């Protein structure tokens, strides 16, 4: 399902079962796996990659050449700066700003800059 007011660059690649909400932006050469929710006004910049079963909250940002693993949750207004890799199962809390790679799975980060608050088992 793709909202008519979203923008999807012609070079973007979408998997199956995705929901692209109003005002979402998928930039050039971005790739989205399967079963993801790209919420209202979420921004996926150029050459970004989202795995499967992820949720990009309203007004969240995945900057250029960054990668989200599977089953990630990016909260409302959270930002991931350029060229970062985020491990599967990561949660970035609302308004957080991630400034470094996350290589360990199933962690929760909050704040500016985002810091780990807990490891989920």
C-alpha cells in the first residue's frame, strides 16, 4: 500500500507487503525489504537500505548510505546520520539521534546523541 502523497524515486526498490504512508520520501537508489511500515513523513535518503519487518516512525530520518537490519523500530522524529549500520532488532527512541554504528542486535538507544539503555533478551 502506497499513499498517493508519498514520493518514491523511480530508482528505489521495494519488496512485498510494505506500507508507505502519506508524505513519506524514498530517495534515489534506496531499498526497502518486505513487510515494513514507513510512517507519515519518514525520510529514507539516497542509497539507504531497510531490511524486513521494520517500522520507521513519523518524521524519522535514515540518512544516505545507511542500513537498518531486520525488525528495527525507529521512533517518532529519530535520526540516523549518514553511512551508519544498525543491527537487527534495534530500537531508537523518539527524538533520538544515532551517530555511530550499532553492531550488537536487540539493543535500545535513546537521546542525543543516542546511547544504549538496555539489551533486550
